[in-house]
C-alpha cells in the first residue's frame, strides 16, 4: 500500500491491536464531536433557563427568612472566638512552670545576696574584733607602763 492513499491503515494504540482505517477514525471522531456539540447546545439552553429563573427571582424579590441562618452564623462565630481565646491563653501547667521558675530564680538571687551580706558582716566582725583586741592590748600596756612608773 502506498503511504499517501486515504485507505492506509495505521495502528491505533488506544484501540488495542485492531487496525483502524483513517476514514473509520474520522467518522468516529466526527460523531463524537457532533455529540459534544449537542451536549454543548443543551448546556447553553439550560444555562439560559437558569439565568431567566434567577432574573425572575430577582424581579419578584421573594422574601426569605434568614433568621435561623443568622443565629447559626452568630453561634458559629461565637464558638470560633471562644476556641481562639482558648488557643491564645497559655495552659495552666505552663503558667505554673513559669511561676515556679521565677520563684526559683528570685530565691537564687536572694540567697546569693544574703550569702554576700553574711560574708561582709563576718569580715567586719572579724575586723572589729581584732581592733577590740588591739585596743585591749594597748590598754593593758598603758596600764602596765603606768604601774611600772
């Protein structure tokens, strides 16, 4: 067979192992395209009917009771706000952990301060005790000198 002829057969990998002629494939495709056009027309008709119905509804302005929807909406928003507040608030365990950590830190600083004060007081006490002993020795020496004269 000549490759330029219309009746040449080629292998269609989507049709299994059957050989389909070009004309058959063209006929199948045109039939499917026609079906798609019909579907498209029916979709267009349905869309235009829906548009007309919506326009009629807008023109008639049918009142709709939305009170239930508003209540549900308010309830939903309230629940979400409460849940967000719970998420924003730290847990009680975390708060206690932070408080205990702060108390430990403050007590460590106070202990360091009082230990330092005690050391200073002890140094001053030793200094004044030494001064007192020296003053006593001097007083004894003075008394001995007075007695020996």
